[in-house]
């Protein structure tokens, strides 16, 4: 049977990930992934669990003890009650930071990459700063954005105002646009008439990633 390093290399390539992308998803160095795949080192249990989760496989499959990728379905193919498979994931760039309070300058450089569910159809992720979107979105949360120029009233969007960017509920009216925070301690940003041209919707918020 295949060894762990062979299984890891096979699963990574099958998913179309580079060693660096997998390392970023696991929060480890690229050299660690390289050593795993060369069979020079094996991961600890927590990292192994994370690898199994990313590729939606069983631990025994990872270690080459079984040819069945998920032992939950090995007996009769039935899905156990309460079980849900890991969603298919895709890697998107993390682009700068965005304010959830007073707008800050949005850095347009890519700061890294992260994995999000493919179903979100996200274009990129932004790290949020501030508390104006609490309790729904907290300081430090990673918000997935689908790039689009139009959103429905009330939806959360990444919005650029000149060279500044912020994350707010968007409400568009004939004579003004309102960027409304979730936190009632903050006031809405209102742009009227000609000022509405200063506002550009960068994309719709489609998902949230938060560490424990």
C-alpha cells in the first residue's frame, strides 16, 4: 500500500494545489510540506487532522492503511445521520485589509492565500478591522468577496470611496446611497447626488472565515 508521503503528494496534485498553497492552508512552512512529501518527516496529529479535512479523506487512507478514502461509507455506502462531507474547496488570494469602522486605505497587494468553499464563488478575501459590523463580522475575521458591481439593497459589500474601502450594508436610493453598519453605535455613511459617483462596489460578501 502507498505510504503517507505518496498519498499526500497524490491528493495535493489531484486538488491542483502547490506546496506553498497547502502550507498556507495548514499554517506551516513550505519546507515542512516538502519534507512530508519526501518522507523525511510526518505531521503531528492536529496537522494530520487538518490535512484529512482539506482533502476530505479518512486518516487510515492518509497513512496507506486503507484504499477507502472515507471509512464512514466503507460498509454499505449509507451516509450516517448527521454526517456532512467537507465541501469542495478552492484557493483565493487575501487582498489587503478593509475597515469595519471608519474607512481605511485598502492595500491592493496580495498578502497571502486561503481556502474557501467553491460554492461561494469568491474572488478574493479581505481581513476586516474594527467593530462596526459586529456582532455579525468581528475584528480580524476573513470575509470572502465575490467581485461584482451591483448588490441588492441590504446585502453586505466591500465598497470603495475614492481611495478608501469599507465593508457595509448597501442601500441604493434615487438620490443617495447609504452604507449602513451592523453595529448601532456607528452611524451610516451617506453619499448624496453627485457624491454617489464617489462610491464603487468592489464585490459582495459571500462567506466568513473565523478562527476559534
